[in-house]
């Protein structure tokens, strides 16, 4: 493809610098605001094409893993430029495929390009690789000390599964792709069938950027596929060395199984969601009732509730002040119009989840207009439920994630019960605490529990809105993610697709620049146990 | 137990500050130099005792995870002191249980205490936790930027499986225990049945240190158990959050399976060994034949070949210079006396492995006095085999690890064949290259292959002798280890038992000291994207 040809959606997978369309099956995107199919059909990749993409990624790794941080940064920056060049074509297609409003798509595009450029600065700067040097002591007794130097090196080709709920920031050139490319790993993206046109547009932008910056073809591929077979075949392929995934628990755990049953098991970073407990302590509610109700309303309805960090379970103390708070909150939720959800699968899970709670005799329904539907649109209306602590402990389904613009309020009667309720949680992405200064001390055990259960603790704010920065942790113990040691948002993610390598007594010219004498890259590194920054 | 009571071997498991001996089964150690049993019997832990140790470790975690780096350092330093106080009692018992000579046991004791003290300096200094701060920008448009701070926090109670081949440095208070305790995780050690008395002595030293430095009892426990049931029960327990293991592939992969099938899968760091390919290039041999033969002889026979980094497969080019080198090497190996191996299981695997090669018609046997045996001693004699490249590629058994004082020499005819042979390897702990300056460039593909296959590349030296330092990587892709991202030797290991946590808009007084404004600990950290060292 000549570099300057206008980008068109052809419905083909992209393997390096070539299109791929051997397959006989195909899927079309659906406009969730009308229920109508959108042209063109997207051809599912064949097993031969999976093989081709994986082999090409392996070949590309041999070249791409040796590119300098400056070269990788140029590639990432050029991807951002090429995504911006897609302009309105991208915005319109993404809106049509997802039902998300223009401001959101434009915001998410900015987040995606910003993320690519942030990883570019990290790759270019170079300190991320944790270079360490222990110099030789040839006359040490009884044995000489050798020269040892170590660094994080790219792990190999990575498969990234795009998410449905962030068609840009967690998809084709989203966080996992950006961090893998920044680390020096080629990427094969398995497109999400909910926004294939968006995926192809972005993939062609990546392809252009690879060509413009002299990267090997196999540094990036995008494969389409309707069911799970393309994804499983990719994860099973011996050339693949790690997996990034954002999606359902069922999808994530299935990939974990495939990866652990390979003859060479590989790491899977699956972000599978959570209900993000929010604890509202009594004095915080007394003093900030309106503010908290407002903030919770915005957080619970953001993105039609289709966020991994949606505040799904909120703990409010029993009593009149809690009742008043709930009344204010419920009123705001009632006044919120239904909005278009991402696709029919998500809407059907939403209906099922909401109806399950609605039909639960121990759960009080404040709002739940789930039947709202018009002109074939996939509408999601707000929902608010309430139950007591005993019900929450006895009915596990109350702690299951549903993508819903709403939340379940759990009433607790005393600190002992609250702690018991919080102890019942499995791993979560976030935990949020609203408290006054005195309550932080009075309820310190709450923080202690959250530290064992979540990836991010939020104080007097709300969990939605995951800042892309150096310190962000978007992770948490299983089942929030498959690997609670890592993060899928923020620059710390660059290390997830690496492994440590040490070089013993290496000649200088064979060392990565990060490890050479004299620190030619001017990075922060550990030299004989001393942290040195330039 | 009063702190100053003399330490005795009682044959009991140790759960926190108490002895445990409910069980009805027991095992005795065997002196491998005589085949005789050694008193006392060691009582296997019951499932009730496993439960108790795990529950106590959970309780201890709540306290120990909040201890400062300075407090954890004091504990680690005191363990080292208490181990030294065991003096000759420890040396004699370890020699008797392992057949290892006094110099080795004393050297390994020094390595173990040195390792504990090195981790103490890292815990005390504090920069290891990768503190990151992104400060708030309240007036950012369109949305304010929150204050986000993140850090590596201890993951929870850790189970450590002691290794047979390093009764001190990779056992009860070895590398995994030191790194877990340094990070803030309680440890339960499953003792190795090959040196239970050594394990108990060390455990009582750890127990004393915990008492002296005011640590909670459950910060450390030691359980005995003959088969795999105690280990499996520990790894299955919900309170346990990570596993460290050094041992066989069968043992390690069994634990990986148990851990992945839990309702909350947990990380397993299993170091399962490798054959550590050594590549000798022709000009290196021409110019350094005698030196290389000497070094290889020392490396191959060190520890009676019972090292994970034993150079199991050595690539020598076909031709007269290679023949001459082999002649010199074989002569040295022939002159080396048999030595006592660790135990009957290891000796029987050694006999089986050596006889398998000896009976392979495509393999030439240079040395293999496997039948050597005297007075019931578990003797291991040197062995040297030779085969051509085609045989190596066709017979997978040639790349299986055997604990043997010796090696298999593989002859290659040209660079193309050498690269093919190296590509055939699965993950290895180390890869070693002997080359002249010109050969490094001429054979650069060799280094490129090793970078994909091994955890440590050694130049013109030998893989045995794993330096405990900041830069060491004792790891490598599966099957060398279960998780090639990490290392089990050196201070980098402190992060393997941690996970990332972020704090959003946290009040200062609730933050870990590492993340507080003004950097009270004076650590290196990332502040708004800038690496700052004090």
C-alpha cells in the first residue's frame, strides 16, 4: 500500500504491510442506536492467517527488539499523528459502531494519542528499563566478583484483545498496544467485533506509521474473527510470548486456561472488571450529602455504566441521614434519560442483571426502567437497588459486575458489620472511601482491608476517570485481573511485557546502551547499589 | 520458648512461636555418606497444622505488612546474627545431612547471612518499592487532575519450598524467604526432607530473631512433610498469596497447576533448572584451550554437578582443535574423584540419566564410572559424553537436565548448524559464550538467540557461581522457571512478592512514608515523571 493512499475500510485483516482476506466467514458491525448492520463485512482470519501473523511477528521481533528507545518513540508518536489524521472519518465510524456521543469519542481519541505520546517519552527517556550495574572486583577473596549488568528486555510478540467499552483507548492502539510497542514487542491485535471498522481505521494508521518510521512489517497486525477460535489460536501459537486482554471474566479466564496449558505457559494480563465498592461513612454523608450524591450520580451513569470502574456497590449506613442521602441520589438517577448501550450482548446482560435484582424479594428497587426501548435502539436506563448487609453476605449475585448506569446500595448497621461486608469481597480494581478526617482514623481497618483487596484506593472522590499517568494502577487481585502485580493503565504498564536479563562479563560493545559504561543515554540506574539520576 | 534457651533439634514443625507435632507420620534424615538414618524423626504436619500456620500468617500479615523498612531490616539482620550463633551445630548437622564438605557449608552459611543482610539494606533504604507521585492539577481543563501515588506493596503470606541442593542459601532462610520478608510478607517454609535438621535449626534462629525484634509470631513458620500433601495443602490455602520453589520440573509444574486451579489463582515462582548451554567458538578454543578446559572442568564438577547452573551441554566445533580440547578436558574429568551426592533420590536419577546416555548408541562415552559405590555412600562420579548435532536435534533426552558432575559435548560443523542447535532449546537459566573479539561479531546471531532463551548471558566465563548482587538474574523462560519475568537470586527478587497499589487523593497521614510529600525517607522516586534521587 502506498503510504499516502487515503485510508478506507475494506473489511480485511491486516498482517504487517499486507491485507488478508482468505476467510469465508465474516461479520458486520451493528449500529446500536438503530439495530441496523453497517457495511462492509469483516472477513474472519483463517488459521493460516493466524500462523502468518504470528510468524511475521516473530521475525519482526528480531529487528524491533533491537530498535532504540528513540526509534520506538518516533514510531509511537507517528501512530498518534496518523490517528489524528483520520479525523472525522474515525469519529463518525466509532460513533456509529458504539452509540457513544461525539464528545466521548473525541475525548477518547485524545486520550489514546496522549497515551501513545506518553509512552513515547518513557521509551525515549529509557530509565523505565531498570538498568542495574554491579562492577567487577577481580581481586576479591576467596573468589573474584564478576561484572553483572541487568535490564528489562522485551518479552516477545504480544497478542492484545481489544475491549468493547473503550473502542480506542483500550483497543487497537490502546494501552496494551502502546505499552508493548514501547517496550519493544510486536503486537497482534484481535479486533473486537463490536467496532471492527474503528479497529481497521486505527490499524491502517499504525501500519502507515510503521512504514513511515522504518519499522518491520510484522511489528503490528490486526486480525478479525467472530467467535473465540482466532483468539485461542493466537494465544496457543509458540511465537506468542504474552497476552493483554480487557473484557469479561469468562473470556479472560478462558485465555488464562489456554495460556497455562501451552507447552510453554505465558503470562496473561486480563483485566476482567469489578464492582468497585464505595464506602460512605456517616459524617462524610452528613457534611457532604449533596456533593456526594452528585458525584456518585455522575460516576454511576458515566459511559452508560459501561466502565470497569463503575461504582457497582455503595455502602451507606442505616438511619435517617443515609435515607435522606439515598432519596437525593435516587431522584437524580430517576431524572437521567436512558442512553444507547454499546451492543446487543451488553444490553442483554444488562437486562438480565437488572431483572435478576428486580425480582429478588430481598432487594428493594428504587429505579429500574429496563424495558425502555425505542426504534431498535440498545437503550440502557438507570437502575438503583438497595439491600441490607445480611442479604449481601448471603446472596453472592449482589457482588457480580453488571454494566449498568446505576448501583446497588448496601445498608450497614455498625463498623463490625461493615468490616465483615468488605472482607467478603474478592479482588477489585478500586475501593473508594468517603470519610471525614476523624473517620479516617476511626475506620482505619477499612483502609487496611482495601489495601488487601484493590489496586487503587480513592479518597473522597469517585473511581471512574482513570488518569493516564506514571503512578496510575489499573489492576488488582483476581478476579479483577488475572495478575494483580501489574497495571493496564499508565506508564508502569511498559514493564508487563518484559523480562529480566543479566549480562555477565560482557564486552562493552555488546551491551544494550542502557548498560554501557559512562551512561551514554543519561538514564537513572542502579550502579553498585547506588541510585543514580542524571 | 525463652529467647536464650539453647537451640536443639526436636523434630517438630514450628508455627510462629510454638512447636507443632500433632502428626503420626515422620521421616528421618539420611547421611548420604553412609546411608544411615540420623535422629530424631521429623513429624509431618497435619492438615490442621497447615490451616493453623496459614491462618497465623494471615494475621501476622496485617501487622508485619505495616512494619517500616527499618524494622524489617532489623529482623533480617537479627536472623543473620542468630544463624551465625548456631555455629558448629549448624555446620555439623548440614554436613551430615547433605554430604557436602565443611568449606562448602561454611561458604553457603556466609552466602545466606550475607544475602539476608543485603536484603536488609535494600528494605531499609526503601527505593526498591518504586514510589511514584503524580501531583494534582486542580484547574486542569476539561477535568481536574487528581493526585495519584503508587508503590509496590507486599502481596500477602508466601509459601517457600526449600531446595535439596542448597540446604542454606535456597532453603529455610534462603533467597525466597529473605526477599519475601524484606518485602513485608510472612513466610511459611515447607522443609526439604533431605535436610530437616538443618531446616529446624535455621527455623529456630528465625523464630528467635522474630521474638527479639518484636515481630508477630506468624511472620515465619516451618512445616515438615514427607510427600506432596503438606505442600499442596499450603499452596491451596486461601490465605496464601504467592509461592517460591526451587526443585524439579515435576514438582514445580505440579505446584503451578495447584496454584492456577485455586478459586483465586496466585503467582508461582518455580526455579526448575536447565542444561545451561555453553558455546565454545573455534578461535576461543585455539587461543585459550587449556584455560577453557580448566574452567569447564571446575564448573562441571562444582557441587558434584548438583547445581541448577551446571554446564550440561557444551558445543564444540568438529575438527582437530576441538578434538584436542576435548582430550584435555576429558583427562581432567577422569582424574577427578567421585564425591558424595545429596541423597539417594538424586543419585538414582543421576545413575539413570548417565546410564541412559551410556546405552545410547549414537552417543560416545568418554567417562562414566556410575557404578562406583563404597560403604553405602551415595557417590557421584564424573561423566563426559559426546554426540553430533544431528543426534542432539533428534534425541530430546540429550537436552534433559541431570545432576551429574559432567557434561555432554555436542559437535557442530558450521554456523548454520550451530544456530539451529541453539534454536532448538527451550528456556534456560544461563547461556555461555566463549569467543574472541572477532567471533563476537561473526557469531552475533548466537547472542541474539541466547537473549530470547536465557536469563543470564555469560561471556568467556562459566555459569556456576551465581553472584548475589543487585544486578543478578537467576531466572529465564519456561521450563527453566515458571515465570521468566523474575529472578530468584539478587535484590531484584524483592519485587516478586509484591503488587502495585495506587492511592488517589489520599490524605498525607494515610500514605506510606515512601509516598509522603517532602520525601521523609529520602528515597529515589518518580515525581511528576522526573526521576529524583537524594
